[in-house]
C-alpha cells in the first residue's frame, strides 16, 4: 500500500464512523487547577477506590475521610471529566511529573516496580506516570458495555411512528474514559514528556489493545489487589498505532490529530517508525483540514 493509499484509507474510516462530535456533546474535560476542583477529584477517587471497591491505594492518605490523596498529588496534574447533561464530574485522572530535585522519588511505581528503567537518573526525567484514571459507577458498566473502557449511550432523538407510538434512537459513544486519556496525553505533552508509565490489571490492558494503544511491559506482573502489569508507552508511537487500528478512538484521544502533531514534534527520534515521518504526517493533516 502506498503512502497516499494508506492516508486515504485512514481518512475514509474517520469520516464514515466519527464519534468525535457526539463525544464532545456528552462530555467536557476540565483541568483541575484550583484547590476546589482538586478536592472534587480527590472525592471521586475516594468514592471509586475506597467506597465502591474497598481498594487499598498504595501510599494514599485519608486524613480527610472523604478524600483519597497522597504525596504525589503535589507534583501532579489533575483532570476531571464532566457529563454535560447532568453537569457532574464522572471521571478523573492524574499525571505525576518527574521531580528535578529527587528524580528517583518521582513516581509511585518506583516503589513497587524494580525494573531498571525506573531507577536510572538520566531516564526518569523523560517520563510521567498516568494514574488514578477512574470513572464513577454509572459510567463504568452499562448493559452491553465493556468493563474497563465502557461505551456511553445517550438518548439522541425520538421518531413518531404512529399515534401513541414512538421510538427513541440512542447514539453510541465508544469508551467514555477516552477523554481522560486525551487529557493525560495533553498534560504530558505540555510538559515536554512523551514517555508514559502506568500500571493496569489484565482487563484494562485488553481494553487498551482494543482501542489500538500499543505498549511495552516493564517486567512481570505484580500482586496488588490482584494481578497488575507495569507498562510503558510513547505517546507518538501509541497514536501512530491507534490511527491504524482504531481511527474513531484516535480522533477523540488525539483531539482530531492536534495532539498527534504535538507528539510528532517532540518524539520524532524516540520511537522510530518510518511510516509516520514528518512528510506523511503533514499530508494527513492537510487532508483533515480540507
């Protein structure tokens, strides 16, 4: 397949099955950059991890009984996902940034995973850790959904068939937490970071594979409230793969290519992939804009 044929295939797929407009009609992403908004994120985390699942989040402090937070929150970026219809926060994620003063004490994963990459002073400043990515109960599991990355169904419009009879159409938006992943990518890229570490259970890893996000494992699975797998991925490489495997999800996570361009600028040399050189990317986004 030639480069132009490949680009045409991507564009045709995106245009024929775009979830981007519907997703942004249903959700909005907000940076939690005030104490009040951070408290909302901490309360959501407590509700999801402590109340609903009774999960022991390593290193967390619950001095305030209704909040889940730890020492890493002070050098992390926090985001909230709001459901527009109810105007309620339904999800949150944080991006823990590297510490310039103590790089080997930057991330929670450094204390639970002994992979050498996490303990090299010259490498750690290039990483961020994505963690506490979670959704409230109503948006984690609905009939017919997946578990780790559920779809979202929103009533769209009604059609009157005859007197007293109507049918309601519902639009399906794949994977409600995709906006949180987009927020995490944006926060990382704004800080010049393209390599992300995180830890997920096997079901969450399967969900990442379904949306086309590629990753590499960091050693064996750990036993933390069940099996957990440390992984690392590069944002540019992940988006390069996602546009091939799942263009509709790529649209949402990359914000229709905006973050892909940013990642390409920052990470061109980090993870080599000849298919997505700068010329190829320029051609793709010229077509998107036209």
